[in-house]
């Protein structure tokens, strides 16, 4: 859920920067934000892999029993 919020916020920032670049020439800023979104998407994929891993879920269930 948190990851989704981060992705949506980042995409929103990218959209705003894109709109500004059309009017004011912020091309480098848009490029920077696009690279940031790509990096965040890679991090989200890594986190999803960790969280959906069965050993992670098992460890979480064992910890909750303590």
C-alpha cells in the first residue's frame, strides 16, 4: 500500500514537471524525474519480491506468534 502511494506521488510529480516543461522549458528536470521514477519502480519491484516471498511470510507469521 505504501509502495503504491509512493509510485502515484512520484508519477504525479513527473506529470506536473512535464506540464511545466511544455510551458517553461524544464527539459532537464523532466529527465531527472523520469530517471527517478524508473529507479523507484525498480525499488518497488524489489520490495514486492521480498514481501511476496514465502519465507518472508512464514518468518512474519512465526514472529507474530512470539
